[in-house]
C-alpha cells in the first residue's frame, strides 16, 4: 500500500541525515514500518539504495535544500518531501500517474507540488555553476577544465534528437569541470544530439571563454 504524505517520517523542513534516509526509504515503500537505518556511510547499503533511488547522496540533497532556502527559491508552502519527490521523478522519468500512486498522492496534487521544485532547482544554476570557479586551486597549469557531453532521455520521436548513447531521443549538454576541485564551472545546452557533435558545441560557446593558450 502506498504511503500517505502525513505518514512520512520527515515532514519537518530542517531534516537530519538520518531523517532523509528514512524519508527516502518511506517514499519508495522500503521498510515502511522501520524507524531505524543501517550504517550511514558512503558506499553502505543505505547509501547505495538512496543514490539509486534519487540520483544523489543525502549530503547533496541537504545542500540543495539549504541553497533553495538561502536564495529564496523555495516554492510557496514547499516541504522537504516534495523536493525528494522531484529528485526521484528526474532520476527515473516515470509517468506521473505511476509516481503519484507510488507516493500516495493525487496525480493533480503530485504535479502541483513536484514541478515547482524542479523549476526552483534549475534556478540554482546561476548560484552554483560559476565559470570563474575554474581558477579555484589553480597551480598555474595551462589546462584548468575537463569537458564532456552528457545526454538526457526525453519522451520524443525525432531524428534530430536521436542519441546513440541510449538508442533513443534525448537532449545533449556540454559540461566542464574544474580538474582539481571538481566544481561544475560551465554548462551549455540543450542541443539536439542528431545535429551537433562535441566539437561543434565547443566552438559555439566554451572555446571563446578560455584563456589564451589554454
């Protein structure tokens, strides 16, 4: 039986690490009657289950929640569990009817409460992805960034959007990380995978941002 929203063990908006693990398990219907968690360390079974279900570590989820608060991006009346709903949706991209049944919510309510968090998270791009972070930890090397492309599946049918990565349609983004710190410093997209390759996208934007000789 799907859990009801008021049954979530973490309805408060200042959750602890243990609260988030319990909430994550409760939302997906795992060990619903348990008030305990196992060993909460990186790589533990609890950690792997949470990452597989939501695509992020608990620490990153808590940091995202903090940033939404700091930058006044929380949706009106937004609760922490709705953020976790949004993360699970973005991880698996299941139909809303399937997820609303899984989460014990009316489909209309689920949509109304989940999508504002997706839009709010997207707004964090301007607070988190900062190009000048490529200089953090700089040791006067000629190369500061590692650049690659990543594809995201979409429910679409078009040759222009066809991605060879998963043999279906998707959107393509260029992402650049600080080699030394791992900070995301640049994101460019979306692009149609069937029309653009890595070099074309690099020339459109990032190439003009690099230092001379980099």
